[in-house]
C-alpha cells in the first residue's frame, strides 16, 4: 500500500463533507417518500419521521379524488418526451451527417450558424412562439411541443463532434460502390455506428423534455392535456392546501419514474455529463 | 473524375440539412421576429391576435424599464443567481480537486458522483413544491426540526421573510447544479496531461500549489463555459421561483424576470406587448453579458504564446529546409 501523503485529519474532513452532501441530496426525498405514507394528522404532529405509516392508499385516494390525474399526466408527458426525443436525435444526427460527410459550399457557414444559435434562450422568444401557435390553432396540440425539437443546435454540435472522431468515411464510400443510396446508408450504416452518442443524447433530451414546465404551461390549457410538471404545479393550489399527505404522495409519484430511470442509467448519465453533452 | 464524383454528392449536404433549417425557420426564427414586432405594438388581451404599431414605438420598452416591478425582478434574478453560483462553483472546484487528485483516492467516488448529480434530473417543479412543503408553516419538516431542537419556540413562517425566501430559491439552484458543475470540472481536470502534475511534483510543489498554478489556469475555458451557461440558465429561472412561494413572496422578493414576463403575458391583463418588450430586454442583457464574459476571460498570454509558438515553428522549418539544402 502506497503511503498516503495527506494527513489523516484532512481525509476525515473530505469524507465528512462528502457524507454531509450525500445526506443533503437524499434527505428531502426521503422525507417526501416517508410522508407520502403518513396521514395529514401524523404529519401535523411531527413533520419529520423515518418510520413509514399505513396511509399510502388513502393519500392516493385523496390525491386522485381531486384534479390530480397521475396516469394521464404520465401518458401525456410520455408522448411529448418520446416524440421530441425521437425527432431530436434522428434529425440532429442527420444534420450532423450533412455537416461531416458531404462537402458543399455552405457547409462551413451553416456550422458557424449552428454555433451562433446555440445560445438563443428559449424563454425570451416564448411570446412570439405562443402567438404563432395560437394563430395556427395548435395550442393543446402536442405536436407544437414535439416538432420544434427537430432543430436542436446543441445536439447537432455534439453529434458532429462524435461523428468526426468515430465515423470512418471509407465505410460510406464502399457502401456507395455496393450501390447503396445515400438515404439507405444513413439509416442502416451510420445510425447503428452512432448508437452510443444517440443513447447519451436521448437520455438528456428525454429528461429535459419531461421536466419542462414553461412551454407546456403556456400552450396546454385543457386539463386532459396536462403534463406531469403542470400536474405537480396543481399541488400548489388551494384544493390541496391542508392535504399534506396527498401532496407528498403526488410529488413522490412524479419523482418515481425519474428515480428508476436515473438509477438504471446513472453510469451513462454521469459519463454523458462528463462529455459535456448537456445544456446547462 | 474524383472532383466530379464529389460534386454529385454535394446536393445531399443540402438535402439532409433541410429538416433542421425549415424547423428552425418556423419554430425559432419566425417567433423571434414576431416577438420583436409585438414589442412595438399594442397587442394585449386574451385571445387577441390583431395589433397596431404604437405611435411611440419604444413606449413598451420605456414602460418596462421604468416599472419598479421589472427593476425588482431584474435585481432579484441577479442576486439569486449570484447567491447560488458563487458557492456552487467553489464547492464544485473543491470536490473536483479531491475526486481527480493524485495525492489520495476518495473511496466510493462513483457513488458520491451519482448522489450529488441526482437532484439535477428531478423535475424542477417538483423540487420547488417539495421545498415549499419542507419549509411549510406552521407544520413543515423544517419547523418540526427547529421547534424540536429548541432553536425557536414557535414555528417560523420562513416564506414570509424576504431573506429566507430568496435564500431557499438560491439554495435549490445550488443544490440542483453543483453536482453537474463538479462532473464537468472533473472531466476537465482528467483531460490535462499527467506529465504537468508529475513535473510539478518533482519540483516539490504542494497539492495546493499544483491546484493553484496548474489545475486552475487550465480550467479557464471550462470555467467560462460553466459561467456563461449558468448565467443564461439563471437569467431564465422560472419553475422554482414561480412555484416555491405564492405570489413571489413578500414584496416580490423572489420575482424573477421570467416570472415577470409570464405574469405580464399570461395572467391579469394579458399584455403580450409589454411581455415581448421585457423579453427583448432580457435577450439583449444575456447577449451583452455573454460577450463581456468571453472578452474578460479571454486569455491574452495564451494568444501571445500561440503566436510565439508559430514563429518558433516557422523558424525551425526554415532551418530544417536550409539544412536539407546544405547536405
């Protein structure tokens, strides 16, 4: 064993900080999950407890007895997130392919242009976006939230970087000699090679879309179209004012799918962040 | 022949870019132009789409800039962003130095990274309401804690206090993002040549000196990236201030510009024109700040160094060529 060249006290300090931060990360969710099983009276007596109680089902009934419909929210969020993720990864890879494989006159200007629009903040153009969608009668239509992700400049940028380092152009040339059409080559040769990058980008795109509140909130006004984050914002309303158990229950239900996805894919997610593959 | 071959494929470059360009024009470019135009008009009222240009085209902008609520919102946004960013970048730097250090290996690193990053993927709306409940009055978990340990005799209404309300918003942002920043910084440090650190070690540099003179200067680009993205994200802060406290807290203590824009356009009197003007002001502020940050953090010595390197290389080549001619 190599002798450590830092003092013991320092090491204790390092671990103490790490453990403290771990508690900080987990504690709010732990309280949330435990309180989801406790009745409102129990929570009013002591709001912190680590012993689950037996009111899981009654909390769920109170929650769904009012305007909160977790199944509907889950389904709506799923449709939007899957749709926009599919659009984003497929068309970003395609745009990156155009930038990497073909030499055309506007290639460099187009890439510069993509770099320039990467920083456009989405919320500051929301008024014009809303007015436009309203005029073409697409409010309360999921397509208004799905189709815009076809143009995802950040993702194009990272797909391009990945493609430059991993896609051998010889493969495409030999496919051409074998008579493969460009479109076919892209779908059957390039997409499989890009799988690792597509997987990473898909995770982040999905999570971003799933968590998005601003645009769905202004576009979706019908109750049956609400996404998960809009459902969550209902918990803030007066109808749940004193139903503490039900509020924690609702929060838990929205977090649960994300927890499952995160702990299954955490390895890839952390690696993806390290690659710089997420928008801050 | 070869050239002709290349030319015949060029059209696919255009073809494969069409979906991106068309979507961008419809869903981003057109809304941008539209937002700019609305800013100069009298468009307001729910469901209204018709508008007229104002006689004084800058009326909305003047009104927004002189509105006390907008000034408060702008101030709050910067304040809460700063309160979250400074501790965030410091903690992330310290953790990154520990986790990527050569002096000692933190056991369970993988676990810590996963746990620290976790809050980032949770829906911000959920996090906001969860913290609202944690700091609830009279019987939230926080109040349970302070009364049980006798810090306060009676439950305290945290969200009625300006400082607490802002502090909690800033804390949530910090809590959600330090793990992300840490991982980005770690990957930046791991990308540095280990030889630099070995050389410094031979010269007897301490861990602190290595961090100060090797790690930090070489992280410059990544730090700029983090700063700019955090700034752009922070100036658009919406979910958390919107949902943490009702009506943006006491005296609009947690009102941010994004919440202000939302309230102008989609609540009350639906003033799309003023919301557009406020959006454009934010757009300009973000653009200027990004430019300033890039300019300030631009490495002058590196630019000079690169020039110097090029010059040396050119001379070396010249010398080599001369040598080749001589032999």
